[in-house]
């Protein structure tokens, strides 16, 4: 009998380079995480998920992995990792690590061997090398585009100095895609999984879990007019009103792109699930799969595959009662149909922080329409108010929730990162036309008056921190019952106390269309997404995202009451 802890867990994403810096070099590290685990224990989370900390040239913030079984010196050593996981487990916190199986870094020893080897060699067969089209092979093998902008193919120069084959990279040119039809690739990742499981990790968040397998023959593909950046779900209403997600990589139920959502990925995950099931203590797989519609996404979490899949349809839903009711219903039904829990998420390291995203009408989760060239900056207060209400709603839903570091402080997106400070390859590959992801990755504020706001012992910070961090620092919010930090702590505590993650949702009738109202166990939840106050039902208030006066629930406010 296993605990199946993942069905109801509150999982906190750590972006290591921006969480806490122990040595003062301006880059977050594993020792910094270890030193701050007490704060996460106090917050009340069940597990942490760490974005990549592996050996990497850092062309894409560690998602370009050169060695999957070692720690990049930027972040410390394997001994630091072992110390961190031991401390987390001692505090009752499980540890999930990122796995990046779609592609490696071009600095990986396999890719370097492929460059030195001949066309048709075993070394090249680990990646997707192809001859070019046209006279002399001067044209790319097909018309695919990179997620980060520009072509998805790069031509190499052979060892003799002549123009050679092309290799596929759905992301940056420094991130060549593996060929997952190759048994050697599959066996290597089994080895990698065992390496980290043997060190005690509790699971893996699988990057681009809808990728890896490409359609046979690598056919040309022109994306439809609407779709999703980062492989986003086509046809999903984004978190702001009416702006489609960027079209490069849509996944549709009937006509999927030949590089996303291919049926062959499921064979891989069934193999991994068997491997994880050999280990004790309920190790888990969580899918980053941008797949639409939700019933199709549920294929990733069938009983013999992954345990969880990120619910991007929920993340992309606007602060609109009708839309939220619809996506909640669809999510619960789709995941329940395969015996899996629904997951809920509002922010992560790839999207605009929801304290900003919910305040604007011309930006989507991937940042289109935001940036230093925008006309002015979004107002902070309205976005924070909506973000607090949206979080209180999310934490009352049955299933598992994901939180992104800093959202418990109400951190906004740092939109005005100077051009010269930006580091996201999306920014560079599109010559600044796309905003990129630096704005949600700015290092955290821990102490308001300390150097780098307590991020580290020096003033160094790999991305510049705004002056606003002083008023949002954790130490400022620590003792303030009205702070966003206090709201998160209370909501997580009451979520656990009332076992809401394992509950059942029942919609409550009789409310205006602009109100979301439901019962989960012995808690009634009412969220006002409209403009006018509404009357609350009977019951003691357990939690409120904003102060309330009497029985009137203000706009952009969520309350929990005794049923």
C-alpha cells in the first residue's frame, strides 16, 4: 500500500539560479536552497521541484544539459545535492528534479562525438542528423521552426571543412534533439533515472513531455493561425482577454504538429513508470505536456504512465467565472476518467507571473505584448488583488497544486529588465520581438535591507532586482497578517486541515454568472470575478483573499466559509 502523496500535494517550484545564493557570486545554488528550506517548511508545502542544476553551458538556463549525472559548478557539487535532499527529507519535504529528455546541449559528449563522426555513424544516430534538400543540400531538411524563433535546423561543417548535414533543434541551436527511436538513447535515460532515484529523489518533472518522438519522415508542417508558444495548446483562451498564443507549436486534437504529441511517447513513459515502480516510497513522474484538449492530455496520466500532467489549460484561463467553471469541470472530468488527479497551476518559470498577467488585457502567459517597448507598465495593485483571489480559488480545488517561487510574496513580473541584462535565448533569436522569460526569473527578495535583498551575501544578482523588492521581501511580510505570504500560509494550512486536495467539488446554484461558488467537503468557496459586491452565504469565514465588511463579498475576492 502506498501513500499516493502526489494526488493532493502542494508542490513548490524552485528555479535554482534565482532562489538563494550561498556564496555571493550572484547565482543561486544548492547550498542556498538548503539554507532556506526552513522557510518552505513554514510555508506548508509538501514537495519541491527543482529546475535543472546539471552541468551545462547555460545557453538556456540549464535546459541545455551537458552531463545529466552531475551538478554544474555554478550550483555546487553532488555532495551539495546530497546535503540538500537529506535536509529536505528531514523536514518532510519531498524532492522532484527536472529531466530534459527531448534534447541535450551541443556540449554533451555524445553530440561532440557526433560532430567528429561521419554521416550514417552510430554517433550521429543518437541525434536527428539529416541531409539537406536542394542542390548540394543547401536547404534545411524541412520547414520546421524553433520554439525560440527562426529555423529548427542548423547545418554543420564536416571534419574535412566542407558543408555537411543538418541537425534538428526544436529549441535553441545549442540544444540538438535526441532521436528517441534509438535504443541507445532509451537505455541512457534509464541509467540517468536510476542515478537520481538511487540518490533519493522522489520523482521527475519531465520537460517537453509531449515531444521526443517525431512523425516518420519528418514532414513539412505549417502551424495554424492560432496556437501556443512552448508547444502551447491551440484554441485555449489565454489568461488575458482574447489574444491568441504565439502560433509556432500548436497541438490540436485532430491535426497535431509532427513534432508534438506523437503516440510513440507513451511507450517511453510506460517503460519509465515500470522503472520507478521498482523503487519504494511512491516516486512520481510529472509531465510538462502542452496538449489540447484536456481529454487528450489525460493520455499522459493513464494508470501505467505518468502520475501528473501540468494543467496549462487552467493557467491560460482568464479571470472570468464562466471560463473558470468550464475549465475546472473539464479538468476534473478528464483526469478522473483515467484515475488521475487534476493539477492546478498559475505561474512558472516560463510564463508571466500571474500578479502581473491578471492585471493586463494585451498580454498572454508567454509574454507576448509585454516588455520594455510596451506603453507604460501594468498597475501592480489590481493584478495582485486578482492574483490573491485566483490563488485562494486554486488552493481550494481537489487535486494537486503547483506554486512558483516568489508568488507567495506577490511578486510581479519584472517587465523593464534592461535589454543589456537579458539572457533568455527567445529574446535574442527574435531580436527582441518576443519578450522572453527573464521577467519571471529575477532573484527573490528575502530581507529588505540586506545586499541583493537577502538573495545572497553580496550585491551580486545575475538579473537586476527592482527597488520594489524591498517592500515585498519575505522579512517584511513575515509578521503581517494581511500580507500575501500570510495568505499563502493560511490557505495551505487550511487546505491540509480540511483535506481539500482529496475532496469532491459540488457547484452551488443561485449566484450571479460572475461568481464561482462550490462546496468541497466541509468548506464553501465563493470567488467574485465580477465588478459588484455579492452577498455571502451563512457560515464562518475561514479565509479571505481581501478584507471583507459584513456579508458583502467585494470584487476580485475569494472567501472560504464553513459549510
